[in-house]
């Protein structure tokens, strides 16, 4: 989209998610490798059962994140190790 074609209504539409807000959920998880706890943010548009990979902020190894519960104002994720990534 060229800058001249962009308008405020388009921007507001891009900032809205399924629940009508663009707020991210902050979650504290425990790394399945180094067992350190760290905070991460989760997109509210993720669906139940959806998975994605995020690196641990401490040891930098990949963690598979799975959405295990979802409500209108909260989301729960499960963090699991990916096979073959242990020391």
C-alpha cells in the first residue's frame, strides 16, 4: 500500500483483533531447558490448539508454545521442549 492510499480507518482496522482490542497478553513461563522463568507476550488472535516457536530469553533454545485455554480476556499457553535441542 502506498502512503498516499493509507487512511486512518485502515490503520484502526489493522489494530483491531478478534476481541476488538489490540492488547497483547503478558504471560510468565518456565523454560523447559534451563528452568528459568521469563515473561513473554502472546497475540490474542491465536486460536485454541495453535502452536508457535519462541526462543527462551535466557538460554536461547527454541520452545514450542501451544495455546491450551482461551477466554475473552485471557489466554493460557503450554511451553514444551523441542526434541533434539538439549545440551
